[in-house]
């Protein structure tokens, strides 16, 4: 509803009288503006080992966050990254690490139930009986658990019942409470997927390989870059009656 000029003037006069009755401090408050501040979010991202956080701690060990862009760091710089992760974890009050994975059926039967193999980042010195930090590249990039403890199609042979965990370089390491969570893939002795993530990672790799092949045929060479998927198929489908569809040019133009 639009106000007439006289009604608008009346509203302004009443607002001015109320402000005058409240005193000069209220008048200043009405006319003042509040500057935006990101101070409440100063700790945002500090519990994730990526970006500036990773770069700060890796530089203390003669490297930089750039090495995390190349997945082969697990073979060439794992000890350096482990030292940086240890420093970061201790500064944040952590003393435990775990390889964190999503076993088979975590998205269905065992909905939301993740697997974790937790270990202390410390050991006892057998000579002095002192407590020392103990966390290196080997601890960081791989782990092991009992594969037969999870749904796997009857994997029961003792010599092949191990479940092997490998750090997933596409997901950042993060902290929760006093524990460092290392996102991992979980496979059997023969490489069969025992989790929900490994098939996804393999699908991403296949998509990238064939996507680059297709782009090359179209004349676009993206070099060493990968083709990545950011979103999946939208989960909502809307059924529109045909007669209503023909009344909506926007729907027709959208295909």
C-alpha cells in the first residue's frame, strides 16, 4: 500500500518526536551504522589442514602448501607433511589420529556409521621410559584393520582378511576434538572395495580419463588437469501438466 504525502510526513514527525524523547544517545544510534566484522569467524578453517593453515606449518619444515596439490606427495613428501600435521595437531590440542572411512552399507544398512582406526601420536621410549611423539609419513598415508569385520561378501581367509587403508588426497585432513581425522579409502588384500568411497574415487578417475579423451577429440587439450564432478543429478523432479507447460515459455526455453 502506498502512503499519501501527508501520511508520510505524519509518520516522519512522529518518529522524530519519539527519538527526541529518548535523548541524544538514541538519536546518535538511529543515525549510526555498524561496521561489518569477521572477528567472530577468525577461527574458521583452522581445524582443516589445507590452504593457509597447511602452508604455515609446512613452511616450518622447508616446504609449502603447494605440494599438497600433487597427489604424489604421499610418495615423495609424506614425512614432511606428517611433521607439519603433528605440529598443527599439537597446537590445536590433539594427541590422537585416525584413518576415517565409510565401510560398505554406510549409506544404507549402516547409515551414517563410519569406521575409525584410532592411535595415539605418542610412544614410550624403552630406554628412558619417557613419552615421545611418534607420527611419521608411514603412519599418515596408510593404515590397516580387520577387513572381515565389515560386510565384504565372505572375505574370511586368514591370509587375505586384512583391510587396508590409504589416505585420500582429494579430501583434506581435519581435526575434531582431540583427534586428527585422515579421510581414507578402504580396500581388501586383492584391492576389492570394502567401503563407499573407493567406488566413487574410481568413478571420478574414469570420468576424468574419458572426459579428457573427449575434450581432446573436440580440440581442447587440458594438459595435466583433471575433469572433476562438482554436483550430481538433482534429486527433485517436477511433473508439469502438458497444458501448463505450453503456458510457460521459460520451461519451454529451458528444454
